[in-house]
C-alpha cells in the first residue's frame, strides 16, 4: 500500500473495501519521538502510583489524565483523517496504549473489536486510529489485518482451547483466514493504520530487540449508541446532536485532581456497561449451545 496522500474519495473507497487503511502519514518523526517519551514517563508514573492508575494505565481513558494524550486525540491530522472516513461530528470514545516488549511471547488471536463494545449503529460510524510511536513490524509483533473481513459483519467469537496460552490470546473470531488476504501493519514512527470495529485482526509475538509502542484512538460519530448502560466520550469536532454519551472534559494539567476524578468515574462507568455487554453475550452463547445440544 502506498504511503502517499490519496484523494479523499479514493481513500474512503479503499478503506470501505478493505476494512483498513495504512500507512497514513500522521505525525512528524520528531513528534512521534516526543509522544513516545511522554508515554514512557506516563507509564512509569502510573506504575509507581498503584491502584486504578496502575491497573488501567493503558486503557480506556488516557486522554482524561494527561495533556500529551489530550493533544494527540485533538491532533489536526488525526481528526482530519477521522472526519474523512466517518464524518464531521466526532467523539473520542476510548484511548489505548499497545506495548510489546522485546522478545515477548504475547500474541492476540484473530478477532473483531465491536463484539466487546456494546454499540448499536456503528457501521460506517466508528474507526480505530492506531498510531506508531516506534517502528512496527512482524519482528516486534505488529498487528495483522485480514483484507475484506469486515464485509460480512460481526461473527461469533470463542476460546479455541483451555490452556493459559489459549486464554491469554483472547477469543478467536469464527472466520476463515486466507493467508493471501493477511497484511502485516509495518509502520514507521508517526505513521498510522486505521480499521473498522468489524475488521478481523491479530498480532504475533516479538522476536525483536526493541519494544513496540502504539497509541490507539477510537473515534465515533455521536449517533453510535451505547447499549446496557451509561457511557462517556469527548467531543473533538463538530456537534453532538444525539446525547448518547456523558460529555467528558479536557484535563487542565497532568494528573490534576479533577482529571483523576473524571478518569475514575469514566472507567467505572465503562466497566459497568461492558460487564453487562459481556454477560448478555455469554448468556446468548449458552442459550445457543443448549439448543444445539
């Protein structure tokens, strides 16, 4: 795939056909290095802090805690990219840090994101922008996409075994992976990849000598409705004419008291809703299994 800028309509058509788009030039390399440094400092602070900050340092509300993460979700290039793919009204629903230490055996099974989000009406209205702050490659366990895997919508997910390794990989999508459709998301610092919540993707172990650091932003149209409880999001462009989400506020300073309160409230709200989402999903799975038996 070309890293050169494409006309908006060409880029949108390619994204809609493949379910992903990469590499997209987003940050200057020096910017990416600055964000990587800020991320590492943040990681160290949260590990020392303990409690909820240590437990949830890497998701889902980093942008409520620090000015650097807030700046990144508001970065003009990132917001422009999101607008070109899902429209002018944009909320940040979640922020995530994906780290893969050198020589890490960790991997993720082939999966879709949307089954775990509890959304209604997300098709064509939600994307994840996955920003490389360090180089990404197969050697350091980068993400893998399966081309066109979003086209059939959501598919069932389940664990493929009972070993600890099977469980740590997460649930696997019931989708036949054709190797000719698999692409490795190889990026330079400052480049990004974008995918839909229904795109089947995975990641492998790292055999590399350096860690992989990526920062992901979930942008959604305010029309996307959360199911099974309240949720919150941050408006970054346009208007929210739907009111499905409790409005979030930008942090005035890193780890400011009001920012910490907002972070804790937003995480607890999200957790309560997603627990309800997963309970319903497992209840439905058990019911189908009983009918089959």
